[in-house]
C-alpha cells in the first residue's frame, strides 16, 4: 500500500458518527422539544440547500456548522416546531457543542495521522462545501495530507468514482496501491472498489446498513482500529473480514 484516502465528514471529524446523529445529540442536549423524525426531516431539507449555497472558502468549521444548523432551524421554525423568537441563540449553542466535540475527536486523531503520514501518502476526498482546506488548517491536520479534494471545488461529487480518480492522479498512485476509508458504504466504499482500490468501511452510527457489504475489504467501528499492520494485510485480502 502506498496511499490512504480518507473521507472527511462522518469519518475523520466524528470517527464514524453520521452528522445527522451528531446534530441530533446536540439538539437533545440543549432540550430542543422536537422528535428525532422531525429533526431528520429538517436535516434532509437543509443539506441540499447547504450544498447549493455559498460557503466562503476561508470559512472555518464553526461558521460552517452555524450555517447548517441555521438552515435546519429555519425549517423547524417555519413549521412552528421550535420557538420563532429571533433572539434565541439555539443555533449558536448547537453549533458550538458540535464544534467542541469535533475538536476533541480531531485532536485524538493527531497521533494516528502522524503515524500513517510517516508510512503513506495521505489524502482527503470529501463531499464538502468549498472550504475543506481552510477547515483542515483550522483543525491542524493540513500538514498530514498531500491532497485535499473538496467536491465543491472540483465540481465532482461522490458517489461518482471520478472524484477518487482525481485523488489518485494527484497522489500519483494506482488504485490497487491505495486504500479508501469512509463511513458511507454507498458513497465511499462502492465507488472506490469499482476502481480497484482497497476499502475499509468505517461502520459507525449510520442511517442504514446495506444487506450486501461485499465491496468492503474490512469493516472497523473506529479509526483508532487502523494501523499500518491492518493496512498491509489488505495486500493479501481476498475475502471480507470484520475487525472490531
Ligand atoms: Mg462521510
């Protein structure tokens, strides 16, 4: 193996917790009186608006989270599911809670990324909002990654395998020499496998688990289960194994 290609959202930033769950936990912690179904509808409505909107390329993670939560709360307020008082600081409180949790998760990743960086070329390949490089600088992980591929910057989004082709070209690595690691089976694992990459599925708190997981060479439940020994075992992997 020569390269390790990570997804960012739900992978490096939360260690396998889907962002819908991360946000929902914060809504609950702050006592927002809505059901999980009502929240998930708000999340589903807000994400396409976020992707279609404009995020300042130098914008950091806290501002990005505030934009996401503001769109969710707009939906909930329009349906009178939350207080419509414009002075409410619910957006600030929820975004800050998520931001602080990501900070703790990322700082826990620094030793792992440093170890892998010594042995492999590392890359990020993510459906993001155009500011992933700025977010990586803010989180002090930018120096580990030779390539940071942000879908909004190149106009190609997962699950299009072309986004991984671009990453491989930037790294100068052939598909069999790269492992792709992500929390989304459909967006990360399936397209990467279709190109001939090795795959590790980060199987955390996801929305659904497909019946057929055969595109995943390994499954892990935390990035802290990653090691160069596990990555090198991929060279001889012919059947799917599960590592917990
Ligand atoms: Mg993800």
